[in-house]
């Protein structure tokens, strides 16, 4: 698994726990055991990383992250199928 994949995998886990907007560079780098610069190198901006978190969640049908992304108004979550969005929101009930 590449460093980029490891960072993204941990970012998705963090998003499950604390929400997408709360995933920030320093805590993520500490969790992965890399420098802050490695996060920037692989994703350039936090916006790019957050987009990748949501894309990954939609592709893998990670309902918790999708529900959090919908709650945070993330545009990529809004583009998910209605069925997937409904299933994700049902996890909040």
C-alpha cells in the first residue's frame, strides 16, 4: 500500500469518527506517522483530501462518512445516488 493510500485510509477513519471538516493535516499526519508535508505532497490541499475522502466513501459505500458529508453539505456527497444517500441518512436515525 502506498503512502498516499495509507493517508487516505486513515483520513476516512478519522472522518467516520469526527467528520470530514474536522480532518486536519497535523492530527492526520501524527496518526499516520508522517510529516505534515507528506499529506500536502499527496493531496496538495485539505479540500482535495476531503474530496478524496468523500469519493472513497461513496465508492466503498461507507454510510457513516457519507451521512457526515451530507450533514456538512459536501457537494460530492450530494451527487451520490438517492438510494445511497437514504441508506446513509438512515444510519443517523
